[in-house]
C-alpha cells in the first residue's frame, strides 16, 4: 500500500478521472485529496464517494484567502464534515503583494482554531512563510500537521518536528538536489510522500502528473535514505498510520482501504 499524502484529484479533467482512479486502485495508492476552495472540496467529495482509497479534505489555499476572509462563519458546516483540513497556510513567496497577507493570516487562523477545537490534522502550505506558519501552530497548540512540499530553511525542520509536524516530499525530489537535502534532513519517522497531482509535475516539467509517479518518488526517497523502495513505502505507511492513530474517523477510513 502506498500513501500519497497531498494531491488535488479535483483538478483532473472529467475525461481523465476514470483512468486516474483506475491507476489509484491498480497501484493501491491511499490518496489524501486536498482542496483550494469550497468548489474544489465539493468535487473532491464526489470523487472520494467513487473510491474508498481517496480522502477528500477541505481547505482554503492562501492564494484564495481574499475571496473567503469575509465569509468564514459560513464555512463552519463544511469544516465539520471534513475529516482533515487542507490545503491551508500562508504564502509569502509566490504571493508578492504584501497587502494580501492579512487575509491569508485571518483564513489560516480560522482553520487553526477549528483544527484545535475539532482535533483535526492540518495539511499545510508554507512557501516563504515557514516561521509564520510555525508560530500559528504553536499559538493554536496544533500538534498534528502535514507540511506539504517543504522547501524552507533546514534549521526550521527540527523545530517543526518538535511541534508535531510530518513532512511530505514530492516529485521535485526527482530533479532537485535542494529537495534531496530536505529529504535527508527530515527525521525518517516524520517522512511522508506526495505527488501534488496533477499540477506538481506539470509545474516542473510540463507533463501532467499521474498517481503512479508516486512510485518514482518513493524510489528516489529510498536512494536518498539508503534503503529499498519496499522499505521506504513501509516507512511512509507506518508514519501516516501513526499520524492518524488518535483519530477514529481517519483510522476507520484507513482500515477500509485494505
């Protein structure tokens, strides 16, 4: 069993969806499908209803924060039905207009407050705002988090680990010595894998990402950590199981994937 801890299945065109889900089944890829906004979550829920291996989660991506900052109370029923929150966080790298940052912060803190109260895991975007995200996790006492595609200061990794974070490594590790260094720095018991499909690979190479590319990520992680692909896949599975072990809803979903 493979674990893709961060993807966006809702972003595949309708004509591809059947083949994408067939590939997930064929390769036995347990997939956390995060969302960017309300519409993407609702499509993710519809996809998850077709495939037990898919978990749809609700989040407002920092790129979309300004469209939601004044309607946050309306989202409460949606948060209640989401088993995990993501993709949420802050982005000070690709969003260069600092006037957008207060909206990002308000939306992020709304989700953190809900995560604390509802005891839910968060799936985080941290680009260029790693220290600020860490500060939010500490203020809201969030002890279970997935840091997606981490590319921040290596020195913050142990601090995030102390806060309870796990880290995904994705398709960029196939091309980037920098991400290889990140993969070496993450403690092996906090290491997860992802694809960020379908756009993660496309952003890097122009080729649309498919679920089976996760096997290449696992293989590269195995090389970086001097182990075998099978052993690395087991490590990621064990780590993910440990992360969700105190959440009855997620454990039931994960058990149903077997």
